[in-house]
C-alpha cells in the first residue's frame, strides 16, 4: 500500500535528556515503534523532532510555540534526570505555555520509562505534578521486557493510538479557535467582538509592565528570605556520642528552624514562576503583533533589556541558593526531617531556574 499523499505528516516533538539516552538508548526504538505503528494503523507518516535548539536554532522557543497551533504533539520522556535538566524544563514550559494558551494541553503526552517512583518522590514540582495530573503513560514494564519483546510492540501500538486520539481532540479545539481555513492564533490576541475588545499591543504592554513589576518585586523578596535561611543553617552541632533518641531530637529541632525560611523561599519561587508563565504568553503575543509594526512603534528588544536590568542579580540569587543546598547535603543524608524541611527550598530553586529559563529564552531571541 502506498503512503497516503492526501494528508500531511503528523509532527511529534520528543523531549529527553542526553544522559538518559546514553544510559538506556530508548530514543531510537521509541521513534521507530511509533513511526511504524502510526503509519500502519492510520495511513499517515509521523515526523519526529528532538533537540529544539538544534532543529530551529536561536528562535526555537518561538518556533515550538508556533507549531502548537498546527497540532504539534509533545512527548517528554519523564525521568529524574529530565526533571533536573534546565534545558528539558525550558522545552516543557515553552510547549505547555503555548498549549495552555490555546486550550490544547492534551497534545502533551508524557511517558515514564524507568520508574513511577520518580513521580511520587518529586511531588510539589510543577512539571512533575503536571505530568501526574495528565495521566502519564507508564512504559516501565515494556522497557524492562526489551525493545524486541511483544510487550514493547504492544505498548508502541497503544501509544500510537493515544497520539491519534489526542491529535483529533486538539484539531477540533484549534478549528474552533481559528475558524475554517484560517491560521490559528492564541485567544489572547483574538478580538472578542467586532469592536476589537481583545488584547492588542497596548493591552499586552500593560500586562507586560504589571507582570514584570511583580517578578521584580518577588526577586527582591527572595533576598531577605535567603538571609533568613542562611541564619537558620548555622546549625547547632549534633550530639557527640549521643543516643539515637538524642540525635532524632536534634534533627527535629534543626528541621523546625529551617522550615519557615524554606517554605518562604518555596512560596516566592512558585509565585515568581507563575508570573513568568504569564509573561511567556505576553511575550508571544507582543512578538506576533510586533512583527507587523514599525520599529519606532514597538521595540521588543528594548523592553526585554529594560526588564533584565530590573532583575539584575537574579542569576546570583540562584547560585547562592544552589550553594546553600549543596552545603546541606551531608546533613540531609542523615536526617529525613531536615530533608523534608529543605524540600521547599529545592522547589523554590527549580522555580527560579524555570523563571530564568523563560526570560532568558526570549531575551536571547531578541538580543
């Protein structure tokens, strides 16, 4: 049977870490299985992309978001390494932001190939919690059975079917937004009525100013929070030759001292990240409208440079938090109570890094 020439290929972006690929070599068998089953079952070819920066270059974020409006499917290979990778988190956030803005989050189909324990252990992380909420596909048993096993082939068959179901659902949603035959645009830049009450450039500029001021305010809040955590980490020494009960009592006292400052850092980081996600949508809308305006009217690069000056030092804050957490690792290893207290700080650090990833991605594009 010849390939269907009436329909274009279906695009799928697979997001993964090179560390996992070097260890397990899952990408090749996953691509081959999905391509073969999709073509055989649905008569359409499946074009699979990886490495956004390599495929689309400097403006990968803009390209990735633009392709969401053309039903680009997104499959993160979720592992502990994935959740710790700044590049993977940036890819995930860029796609999720665009998909959420268009109401097609179903295009995100996470797979967990190693162990679902990583989901439970990292709860509280936005990306981990999101992966769990959208009912990730557990392919652990198929992975252990081997790429030549019947279980692996059956799993690829089921995944190909799931891709097609999600594609159909997203296509219906995008058609309702874009109308018949028109290019799909995000709801944030669609006029709500004939009078044009939707978000135009002026509206987006106001949103930009409000969100950037809020991110800058939260960045300032982080500084005293870090100082408070630093003071709390000046720990009393553990009991020398103490009994297990004495050591437990010591660790609980230390955990209690760390809990308040750690929770504050977690809260600030989470709020900052939420504002950064709002900014991501605003940036995309401003970029779309700005392409059609003369430079004298719209200066995206200038706006981003101005904002970057407001956030001067946020990279240093991230570095300080990382160093502080690194210094606490030996203590965490001997006390689960201290580890639980510092979990909020770790989540806050991830949120700050994700915020920087969003902002730096747009800043690099318009540098």
